[in-house]
């Protein structure tokens, strides 16, 4: 008997604004830009890349590329994606 598997897709589990917020917050707390970019990519997929593209005035391909493991997006791009996801960056004292 063979076992059939499917690739894990985090965006399938990000089904509420609260879940998306917590996921991005956890990524930020990892203090690793690659982790944050990949988490933003997951949230953008969950929201719908077309919706994110519309909200950022960037095309989908550029968003995918910017949030990939190997790119280095500007702060402006990251902030646009976060905003299009219905979130905002916030600073707190430590």
C-alpha cells in the first residue's frame, strides 16, 4: 500500500484576520527577514495575490519575487504588502 501525500501549504490554514496577524507577529519575533518574507508570502496567498496586487499597485509576479527566499524587498514593498493584507506595523517598547 502506498501513502499519498500532498505538499503542505500554510496559506490554506490562514483563514481569519486574527490568524494572519498572529502568524506575521510570530515571524517578526523570529528576528529573521527571510522568515518574515515567507510569512508575508503565505498571508498574501491566503488573502489572494490579486487582492494584494491591487492594494499595492504592484503586479503579482513582482510580489511573488519580492517575498521569495532569495530576494531583498524594500521596506516600502514590505509595508505595502502588510497594509494590503489588512495589517499595520507598530512599534512597542521592549
